[in-house]
């Protein structure tokens, strides 16, 4: 038996996040702060090209190994299945859109910076509930995931705990939209 690089988008994402955090903690101590965190509304400048890049690259930066592993565990569980169903190109596009939307909303409405892949995590959680979606049906799994995960995030958003709960909600919303409108082998039937 041999080890296979079975999910190129997911594995590359995992390696990039891990390398960036390792470099930030060993050689370049402000790497994440300067290059992998999206500014809030007070720090965003539409005339600064780097701010536009940061709206996407924030998903690669994490505050700690606990923060990183918390996000990557779900990505490693759901991601390969989603990459298999939707294909590498579509999954990459969904991850990019989710990163841009969450970064953009943060820059428009919130004063704090943003980093981490939790928007992508919640996008994948909701998207995974559509794996057996058929046209004209709403999967009950989707409803339960929506109620439990997003409901918890809405309730948690009233706490001042340093977690960007809105990113979880927006990521879940992106996953829901992708699930309803993306063609997969199951929905093409």
C-alpha cells in the first residue's frame, strides 16, 4: 500500500495553514498579522490592493495551534468528501467565495480584524448536509444542521467572547446557497 494525496485542494489548504502558523511562531512573528488577517472597517482601505487580498487570505492565518486544529479537523473530515462530489475546481471556488464574502462583510460592518478558516468550516458543514440532495426536496439533515449549528451561532453571537460568530453564520449561509444551486451527481438525477 502507498499513501495517496487523495484530496489536493483540502490537503494543500491544510499544509498552507500549518506552514504559515509554524513560520509565524518560529521565524516571522508578525506574518499572520500582516499578511493573513483581514482588516475591520476601521483599517480597510479600498485603495490598498493588499487589503483586497487580505479579504481572502485571512482563512490561512490562525491564532494558535488549537485554533488551527479546531478548524482543520472538520475540514479534513468533510473536505475530501466534498472535493470528491463537487470536484477540486468547484470546491476551490466555493472556498474562495466564502473567504471573500466573510472578509468583505467583516470589512464593511465590524471594527475588529478577522483570521481563521471557520467560515469555510461552516460552509462545509452545511454543504455536506446536501450530499444526497434531489431537486424539489430539502434534506432533513440540512434542517437539523441549520437549526443546531447556525442556531447555536446566532445565540452565541450575543456573547463578547472574541469569536467572530457572524463568520460561522455567513459561512453556513454560503454552504446552503452552494448546496441548493450547485449541480452534483445526486442532484442531477
